[in-house]
């Protein structure tokens, strides 16, 4: 078993990976992908700037 000393962020949309200390967060505290600029929240994925990338509206 490999030991990892730091957390790694991996984007579900584009697959980009980065150390968690290098990730920016949106105004609600969700991580923003450095590759595709998608913010991952609990209800939907959205591009920073307000354009929704979700396939279904949040309920």
C-alpha cells in the first residue's frame, strides 16, 4: 500500500489532477478545477462565471 503525504484534487469532468494546496475555491468553498474551471458542488457542476454545466437542474 502506497502512503500519500498530501491530498490530490482530481476533476471528475476533465481528469486534471493537482495537489490540494494549489486549488482555488469558489465563493461557496467548492474546489475549482485548474484545467477546465468547473466548480464541483453537491447539487451541480458549474463553470466559474455562472454558466451551468449540469445536465439536469438542481431541485
